[in-house]
């Protein structure tokens, strides 16, 4: 059995007023495939600042986008392989 490990780096930044949180998720596989996704969270001005909530929302959105990209890659790969198996 062969084990693989992929690592996702997540970088979180907040603006000076704690109004907008940006998360950047970066995946680099051993084969060299690289994906980068961005997620944002904006605080309602009426809400008190709780940075952890912004972090969770922004990271969740970045990871959801990353998941969509990986699923899209897999669908394209399956479609290409399916096309190779058909006679001309």
C-alpha cells in the first residue's frame, strides 16, 4: 500500500479595523499540482468584533472553493480517460 500526504497551507489576514478577514488556502501536491483559493468574511458593522468567527468563515469559504477545484480536476480527468477508451 502506498500512502500519500497533501498539505494545505492557510494564510489568514485581517484588515486594520477587523471588518474583513481574508483566507488563502494553498495546496501543492507531490506531482506539482498547485491550487490556490481565497475566502472572505465581512463583519456586520453592528456586530462586535470576534476575530475567530471571521477566521472560521473565511477559511471555510477558501476550503470550499479548493474542494470545488479538486472535484473539477477529477471530473476533467475522468472525462479525458473515458474519451481515450472509445474506438475512433
